[in-house]
């Protein structure tokens, strides 16, 4: 990420992650430590939201294998 991240930006990123984590927990799931590490890198400004998504998808593929979605 280019430039310094403001406290407000960091707080907004943290809030996004908290909302997403709460949603996952409502489904009875808990993010893994590896996923939490990726989230922390996003909050700190090391990753963009697109990069975070790509890393989470790659992590899921490694941990759970490919997911096939019916297009019916």
C-alpha cells in the first residue's frame, strides 16, 4: 500500500474485519489462526482488500481443497 495509513483508515479496516468475523461466527464457524494473520496484515495496511481476498482464497484452497459450485 502506498503512503501512510491514517488512524481512521486503520479503524475502518478493523471494523470491516470485526463485522465479517461476527458474521462467520453467527454461522457457527471460527477463523483459523492463519486467516486471522491475513486479516491483521490487511488492518495494518500491508495488504489491500483485493490482496487479502486472494490470500484468503489461496489459504482456503490449501486447507480445504477446491470448492465446486453448481451453476444450475
